[in-house]
C-alpha cells in the first residue's frame, strides 16, 4: 500500500535555510512544473551532441556533468558512510536505474521517433497511477488525462526491434525511477540521496561512453553543450522531482507526468513557433482537466 504520510521536503542541508524555506513554501505542483519544462530543454541541447559524440557519449557526458555538479553539494561519500544497509541498497538501485535509463533513452531516440518513445514511456506511468487509485473520482481523472495524452502523442509504430527494445527498457526503468525516487524522497534522504545515486550512475556509465565522449574535451562548444545537457536534464529536473515527490503520493506524481506532452507543446509554440492543431488543443485541455480533477490520497 502506498505511503500516504507527508514527508518533509527533500532539501539538502548545504542548500541553506533560504532555499529550504522556498522549497517547503512553494506547492509541490510548482516544482513539478519546473521539472517538466527542463525535461524538454535538455533534449534540445542533446541534439547538438548526437552527431559529434554519439549516443552513449551523449549519455556519458550528461551523467558525468550531473554527478560532478551534485558532488560538492551533497558529498555522496558521506551519504553512503552514514546510511544503513537498506538505504545503501536503495541508493545503489536508484543509481543503477538512473544510469541505464539515461543510456536506453538515448539509444531508443537514435532509432525511433520521440513520440513513440514518449508513448511507450507513458504506458508505465499509467500503471503506477492505477496502483494508487483510491476512488472513482481519481479513476475518472486518470482516464481523462490518458485520453488527452493519446491525442497529443502522434504514435506511429515501428518495425525496428532493437529500437523498441531500448524504448521498452527505458519505459520500465522510468517506472523504477518513479518508485525508487519516491522512496528516497519519503525516506528523508532527498537531494542528498539523489546526489549519491548519481555518483553510482557515474560509476556505471564510466566505461561505457568514455571513448565516444572524448571529442567534447577538445571542442569547447561541445563541452558547453554537454554541461547544458547535464544541468537541464539531470540536475534541475531531478531536484525538482525530489521536492515534488517528498510531498505528493506516488500515484499523483505519476498522473502529473501526463503533463509532459503539454509542456512539450507549449515549448514548441514559444520557442519553435509550432502552432498546435485543434486536436492538440483538445488533448491539452483534457490533460489539464484530468490533473485538476484528481484528488491526492493524502489531501
């Protein structure tokens, strides 16, 4: 059964009292919204790197940048030193999930349209949301949000079995990210635990994409782009996810993930001048209505 207690916001002690006060005063939905925006700014940077450093090199640079950004603030070695055995196993599992998930995500994007990868990823979040459904109202809210998401995502199937393998692996690991990340947040480890898990992810990918990533170290524009990818994809959104997870039931967080296609559409309008179709607008309205109608279990 899902833990319905409200844990304190996951704020690292080194962030200072000002940030801690801000983290707890803002609604968790605000932190999720920030995460959703940066979730799509990251891939915009990644496009610059794919042709130059390869898929695994891109994943390597993203994770390494994030791990190095977290290290001085969270000091992962001290987190592991003071943690008990169950917590260490949780952080190891969370780190392994982060490392393999990021690699499989980019390997899928290299072969499949992003709409298909996103659709497969969203299937798992539906399952997580369903597990936490406690009332007919929330079931109806989930159905409305799912309908809106399907309208937003132009799903075209693929005959590429390797690409589909990576996409389904990414989808399964994304569910693991939600479950394990929620446990870390509710255990009170929060951002410090996230930093420790990112260090584990760094160790896992270290031998995988290092060779592909080498060209970035001799080209400052590539290295700057890599830093942008790491900050926008694995630092800002993961921190915001922890701040939201620490105060939202897992099923509510999973349902809110249906907002991601909405943020992608809005970024397309603002940045790329891509005007949504009437069907897209209907999908956005349904997703927003479903999320608004949902009532968290601990509310």
